C-alpha cells in the first residue's frame, strides 16, 4: 500500500468511508485532513470533525491532547493527501487516458478546443479547468482551483472512470505541480503552451516558474509512468518550449506546433475577423470562432491533442470550428449596440497587450479599457499593466479586481506607477460603476475591453465573496443606454 495514512488506519481497524479537508462535510467514518491554508487553519476544526464522527485526523501538527479519534501526524500533508486519495479512489488515473496542459496562457482555451475536437471524433471527453469541471460534456461544478486539490481531484477521476470517459483534458497549474496535487497522475500526453510573467509572488524567479512547469514533463519521463503511448506536445515558438524539446527529444513521442518556427504542425494564411480566425495547417483549412493570432496557437495545441488521442486531422479541424467560444476569453457582448464590447481574462501585461493586438485590426474608433489587479498577488506586474493599458487605450477606467484582503488604494498606487506621464485614465474603485461609465462613454465604432475577471462570477473583497459578473454588468449597462 502506497498510502501511509490508509496503512495507519488499517492498523487501527479503521475502514474509512470518505476523505475530506472540509470539516463541514465530515460524517461517521471520514478521514479529516486538517489543512493549514492561507486564510483558514483546519487544525482549529478538529474538535468539530471529531464530534461529527471523523474516524481519523491527519495533521502536520503533533497532537497536543487526546481528541477522541485516531490521529496521524503527517510530515508532508501534500504527499499524504495525494497518496491516500490515489489509493482510496482505486487508482483511477492509471486507467484514464489523460492529457495535461501547462503554461502561462492558453490552457483554458486549449481545453475547450480539444474537447470540441475530440467530441467531433466521437469520444466521451471530460475536462478539468479554470472555468468548471465537466464529465463527458456535462458541467458538474464550478472550479475553485484550476487544478483541484488531490482529494477532490481523485474523487472526480473516479467519477470519470465510472462514467466511461475516454479522454480527460486537464489544465495543470504550476501551483498544483509544486503542491503535489497531480502526484500519482500518470499522463499520456503533456502539453506546453508558453511561459510569461505570472505567479512570481509564489515562484520568485522565472527559472523557478519554469522548473515547476517542467515537472509535468519529468513525470512523463519517469519510470513510474508506464502509459504505452506517452506524448509531449510543445510550442516550438516559445524559448522555454525549445528547452523542453531538447530535454524530451528521443525519450517520448514529440509533437511540435508553431506559427513561425519549423514544426510538425504549422499554421499559415491567418485571416482574422470579428467572427473568428481562419488559417491553414499543413495545407488543410481550419477555422475557429475565437479572435486573435494567439488563439491560432491554442487551436494548434488542441489539434495536436486530438491527434495524440486518435483523431484524424480533418475531423479534429472540423471539431475546432464547432466551438462557439470560450467563457471570458475575448468574449463579445453583443446587445445590438453600434460599438464593440469584449470581456477578457487578461490579468497580466502580456495578456492585456495581446487583447489590444487582437482588436487593433478592427479599430475604427477609440479603445476604452476597464481593468484592475488582484490583491494579495504578484505586485511586480501592476505597473506594467498600468503602462500597457494607458499606452494602448484612448481612455482607461482603473478599478477593483478581487482586492481580497489588500487595501485597494495600495493596489491602485502600484498600478499608477506605470501610468506616470499619462493623463488618459481615471480611478473608479466600484467595478460596476466603472463598467457603466465605460459603456456610457462608448460611441459608434469604439471598442470597450473589460479585462481581468473573464469567466468569474464573483468579486472577492476582504473575506467576502460577492456575486459579480462582468458579462451581466456589461449587458445591463448596454441595455440601459436603450440600444
């Protein structure tokens, strides 16, 4: 038995009925993992879990007293959760055909595109990603994390196996790789998109960030991974992708994609419009209902995923064209108005710049931007985003974007360091008011970009999580104009 926790339970005659780190879920026979997180310490809820019938407590803290339940002192909670979940849910990752997608940008769009391509090929496809978790095309829950923690992750994998999922596409974040959430997940296919500035508050340096991403491909090479057709799909236009290509060449099946560099699948003849993007891949025609050159990269990655999972090229390309759009990724808000409104998940300077590059071909009026930066997150990107917004917009509304427990005034001050010398902006802390002001300011032919939150349906202010949708707010504001 791999799991020390379950071996300990067995030695005490305990037969666990379920695993959880949420004391509110505990019932008789549960194993309760007392996780210490950023905002909550599970050790404070041990008594509550015991009262509800927990048979075993697992904690990184040594017990200070008797709790009325068996107690396992863990020296590595991340490892012990993954080991226990893998065993308890009967090793579902061994049987599933799993594709992991990592990189700074593109993971969500790639997962949606790959799902569409594989569905067109007749496969039952499940997806774990930033927007939600889907089993064979049906959303089962919104996503609290891009990659779930080990306990809910393996539970979902068990459900997917029981539902006869034939292909799983999952976004794999750098945090999940560092925190061992995907320990014991043996990938059939691993995909690398790109590496850009993000999460440096967690990783501190680009090399650390890359090292975290590289773990996905090291798993692909590990002796523990006995999957028969291991495949790496790499963006050959990215310099970090080139480093991975050198590392992987000759060890696994390697598929490369690119727009500029030599690659197995290379796009050309790119034609952009507000209804989508057309291109050719190795001479075959393709089309997606997504905007921008960057989404051609995403389409190529999805095409390669479909091919690695047994689809033929023509069928996969038809599947890419089936997808109407991706929530919160340059999502057009159209209520019949004579100006354009897009909601995008851009929350770094690179992704914001990409949004501007996407619309500049169609610009006939002004560009108006609504954006902010998240609190309790990487501060280094804030002035860069401020500069990018002002340099590419005719007017900017600087507003809140999940300030969390940080003082919004400090966030604005950080952003405004990059706006020094610009006068084309105003600070409107209320995000709803900022969106309404942007919509009211727009004239015929203008383009409004509401950036940062994308698909999110909440706003995190202090310790409160409040309902909020950029899409709904924009629609209400447009309708309020009487258009």
